[in-house]
C-alpha cells in the first residue's frame, strides 16, 4: 500500500488540513462510485474512524479504510486546473472494474442470461 502526491497536490491538501484540522477533521480517501469504467475517489475531511489506516508521504497524512487500500493498492494524487478552479485527481495504483450496474452493463450476468 502506498500513496504518491505531486507537489501541487501536497500544497493544496496542506492548506485544507490547516483549515479542517481545527475542526478535528482529517483527510480521508473514499470511494465515490464504482462502475464498468472503474472506481472514482474523493478526498473528504471527516472525523477519524477507528478502522482507518494512516498513509504518510512528504509531510502529509491521509487516511483510508483497509479494505479500500487492499483492493486498490494505494493511490496517486495530483492537482489539475479545471476552468477557474483547482481540482484534486485521485487515481488508484491498481484499478478494478467491478460493475454495480446490473441492469445496464453488457458484462453483467443478468444481461448474459437474457441473450
């Protein structure tokens, strides 16, 4: 399990940690959605959970669940300019393409039975 953070992303996250840390909230990687195209992740600032695992790099500590880290092997974080705002990109080291769209996905067992 590992985490890699670009310098721009590190600076961005450090500013948010300084703000949210006063409210006892920590940066936590969460899964936002899962589809045939892969999983999408977000960085939320929440209360620390007992089951969280600590990931440290370049003076930044980020938390996540053990199951999430085991499945995806870690994350790479970078910052991109999106129109007039900066946006954090979170990419897993190992993407999984588990589908949760049974009714629509051509790869689902339900669709295969209807053929």
